C-alpha cells in the first residue's frame, strides 16, 4: 500500500513523502534500483518490544535482517549512505554477538562498513546491576557501497570551543607546521590552521538525549539524530528512506530540510499516525506566504 503526499515549498520545489504499510522486506521491492541517497533507520532490536511490534530472537536476527539489507543495497545510490542504529542486548550475563555477525554478513553482501558513530544518551536513567553499569550508548553503524560517498561536513560544524582561546594563544614551533603522528599512522595535525576560526568539525560521538516527549511511539528517535545525518549526507531534494519508520521522525525531519522522504512500517496504527501527521504540514506549506503577512491571526490578540 502506498500513499504519496506532495508539498510545494515556497521556492516551488516539490518535496514528497511516500508511505508504505507492510513488511519492509516486501515493500522495498516497489523502490527502483539506485534511487535513495540516505537510509537512516532503527529496526526492532532482538527480543525487544515483543508486545508492540514483535521481537526477533537474537539467534535468528541476522537471518531475518539480511534479505532487508540486500534490498537496501539495491535501492541505495552508489554514492549514498546507510546509517543503522542498533545495540546488542545482554543475554544470560553476556553481550549478544548478533550485531558483529550482521556486520560480517553485510560485508559479504557487498557493503563497506565505513564508520561507527556512538550515540551517547545524555539522559539515560540511573540503575543498579550487580555486574555492569547502566547502558548509556548505542551504535550508529555507517555502511556504504563505495569508498567515495557524498558527505557535506561543513553542514554539521560545531563551535570551536573554549580550548581555542588558551591553546591557540601561544603557538609552539611544532604547532605552526604539520606534525606527523609519532605512531606511524600517517595522520598529522597543524594546530595553527585553527587560528581565527570559530567552527570546527565534530567528533563521531553524538551527545543526544533520548526522546521522552513522543508518547505515540515507544522507541522514537530524538529529532536531532536523523537531522544530523541528513545534513551530513544529503542536500536539498535528495531522497531519505526509513524502512522502519515508527512515528516517522526521519521522514518529518527530511521534509523539513526539503529532502524527499520514504517510510515503511508494518504496524497499521503507526502508518496511519504518520499519514495524519503529514497532512497539516501539506496545507501549511502550500498556502501562499503573502496570506500570513496580510492577515494577522485574530486568536493571538485574544490570548494577549
Ligand atoms: C525502533 S522502531 C523505529 C522508531 C522510529 N525511528 C521513530 O523515530 O519513531 C521500529 C519500527 O519498526 C517497525 N517494524 C518492525 N518490523 C518491521 C518490518 N518487518 N517491516 C517494517 N517495519 C517494521 C515497528 O512497527 C516499529 O515501529
């Protein structure tokens, strides 16, 4: 089943949201080869949330997921990126290995495992376990089809930070030239390059609070998570896919950033919920801007 909603933005670009209801293994077959710029998704973790949308046993996880990653490999453009949010659970006092096994099998499928970002969950709640501490991070695995892929690093730059004030004030002779790593890694740094700059590139650790305000889905992304990857790996009018869309966070942010969005979910309630969420946005964006400038909303005066 498919629903296409089209928005016409003020600069006359069309931004679409295509919603599919069904198992993504089957629904992905509707998408053409090499048609998606970025996939950002969080599939159900093994054996979790069984009551909401079914859980897959850790032993069967890789077997369940591989036909889906095969389809994702087909639909992703050669210079596109796949970001997979996943975390292995603890079973009988041991970490499961299904994520590691999945990475190895995906490499056999033809994926390159190019990077791993860490999502540090800033607000994880306190707890006490006899043999471990509370889990405050999740994996964001990056896969690509090619070693050269689209990446817009300037779009996610961060303030350079207070270290610059002291560190860059008195530069040593070494700071002024390229200082090659002593461990033979081939990496090097020239500290003086950062003098006068107020932005720096971020690290591969994302410090984001988990989503607490979204009561409609038990495992929704914080909006900043898909937003960061969408900015980093796509440009306007590109296409972003979430094959496990849940409450549709990835799609919402993609459209907000003027990227086309495609979402799939197997639970009819989530599909209907996302469909509803998108309709008011359509009306808002399609209305000509001039209306808002000429008529001030009466209700706001009443409130004051
Ligand atoms: C972890 S949640 C995703 C939450 C989402 N990132 C958000 O921000 O709301 C996983 C979603 O995958 C859906 N799902 C589970 N199995 C699926 C399948 N085989 N095909 C499509 N969707 C599936 C579930 O219904 C659930 O909404």
